[in-house]
C-alpha cells in the first residue's frame, strides 16, 4: 500500500488515500470511499525524474503519487511493465547524457587542458632528465637507423664553424651539432632533440647550399628554444610521461621521442612559429629569409623523390608510406614557403 492523494476530477479538493495493486486491479481507498479499476483502465504518467506521477481513471479522477520509487516497486511487483518507450527513453537519455558529458570532458581536456599542461610542463622538466632523454634517443637512433656521417672531417668543421658564427648573434638556445648519414630511402633532413641536439643528414648538406642549411638549422633551433618537441611528446604520451616522472623510468619516453624526433611531427602552429623565428634570425644575420623557403622546397623535392622510390620498390603493397603520413600531418610546404616569402618583403 502506498500513501497518495486522491482528486475526484470535479473539484480541486485533495484527499488522503491508500493505493494498492493486486491481480491486475487498482484499489484506491480513503475516508471518502474507494475506487477500483483494472490496470488496463487507468493511465499512469511517465516517470520524469523525481516529479510526482499520476494515476488517472477514465472519468478524470486521479491520484497524485509522490513516492515514485514506491509506485515503481508496486508496479513491478504487480508484473506491470512500463511502456517500452518510457524505459528506452529513460535509459537512452541517461546514456546519451553521460556520453555527451564524457565526450565534452575528453574533448576539452584534449583541446585545452592537455596542450596547456604540456606548455606548462615542457620548460619545467629537469634539465638532467631532458638531457638524459635526448642522449638516449640519439643513441637508440644511432643503433637502429642512423649511420656515421661520410662527410670529410674538414667539411664538418666548416659547417660547424658557419653555424656557430650564425648562432653567435645571440638569442638562440645552446645546441650540439651531430652529423649523420642515413640508409637509402630516408629523405634528406635535419631534426632536433629537446636538449638542443641538432642532427643533420649528409644528404641535406648535399641538396642544400650552406646558407640554406643554416636556414634549416635556425628553424630546428626554434623547435628547441620553444620546447616544441617536448610539448608534442608530452601531449602524445601524457600517461607514459607522468609514469616516467613518477617511476623515474624513461625508456618508453625515449622510444616515443626517437620516432617523434625523426618524423618531426610538429603541429602546423609549431612549424609556422619555427619558420617565423628562423626568418627573423636569418634577417638579423644579414641573410634573406627566402633561404628557408628554398631549403624547404628542395627538401620536399628530395622527400618526394625518396617517396616515389620507396613506393616503387614496394610495388604499392604499402598503401600509406612514411612520406604520405608525413605530408598528411604537416602543413603544406607551399603554404609555408608562401608565408616565409611574405615575411621577406
Ligand atoms: Zn620543423
């Protein structure tokens, strides 16, 4: 039995009553008398959160039931099933609401919180940890992929001297230059590790003029100066970064860093920032920012050649190669060189 209020449907008078259900029969009784009907003859309102529900007789009289869990229990005990639409509606709206809320939190975290956390953390990581990670990443790349440079020693000295002279203008982060060769199939390139290690491939120095190589060097130095590598790394591996900081085990980070550094998967924003910075540094050193645009175009042509060669040797078995992935996640070189040319004016 459930305590309810009964309205006779003719007046607004509210009367105390007791509601019970048995054998498909509804019985409402009080001091005013009693009403009977079968469950099929009454209309029970749909549940709406915690709002009172009504049980309405055919002649307009109705009961107001505040104890909705009690009513649900009575109905369930009587073997009455809520209309399918009601149950579906309740479950779906709860499920959809929860899903939407979860998605909103995840998207917000991904779009704002994670980059903000990465921006905050990157410059604050202990220098020794960053150095340790960079050293380990370079060692791992040396072991698995990179080859010793075949440049004549005097050429290395010459390039190092030119880059040191360029960096002497100030405002640039500390760096260490590394010369490496690569197996066939790897496009001419240069990349930066977070501690300031700039790795330059022999093929890049072959394809570019020395001044163009300096333009690329300036661009890579900006990735270091603004912690682009670390920021991407933290965003991409937030869980392992936290685990690494907590456990002091950086092996998973090193693995992520070595692939990320090589693929240079910086966001469009980071690339534009590095381009801008490099263009300014080139201007300060009395060089034209156009050197960077021509370097990018030559490197792209070199990557394209390698990409085609690679696709040919694999006879199209690999539908998406390194080059395509690289292109899809990168701002187009045409866009970037147009922006650099605009800066040069
Ligand atoms: Zn870059």
